[in-house]
């Protein structure tokens, strides 16, 4: 699986648009609105997270499939096998780091006095 920068940028745009909505709701003007920035399509955090998890899952499945094909002798390019495995590993590690950050933020929020 190749790295798709457009999906990362779409996630970034989604986060920025949600921040923009929060600023508008709080009554503060946005810098992007003052500069005439184009509207960003709304995508929920949940759907963005689900898409990212599906990509990591498909990457892991592809890595497993190509590794099994190599073990059976169907694939002879060890570099392609190792590259696919490394991409899956990096995606999984990034997912774990995001999960750890989300859990930490949740614990911090739950620990705040009301």
C-alpha cells in the first residue's frame, strides 16, 4: 500500500474546519475567513478515524498476504515483501500512538474539575 498524502491533507482540512466552527460558535472571527479561504468540506472526526483504521487494516492484510505468498514461493521479490511489511508496521505504530494520545486526552478531560 502506498502512502496517500491526499487523505492526510483531507483529515487536516477536516480538523481545521472543525476548529473554524468552534471559533465561529465562540464568537471569535477566524483568520481564514478574513483572508477569504475556500470552504472545506465537513467530515466528522469519527468517519476520518474509521477511514484511517480501515486503511491500516487493509495495509496489514496486504502485508500478511504478500508474506504468505513469499513463503509459498509465489512472490520472489523480497524487497517488495519487506517494504510492504514496513509500511504496515509504520501504519500500525502510528495508530497506536494516536490511540495513546486520545486516551491520554480523555483521561485529562475526565480528571478536570467541573
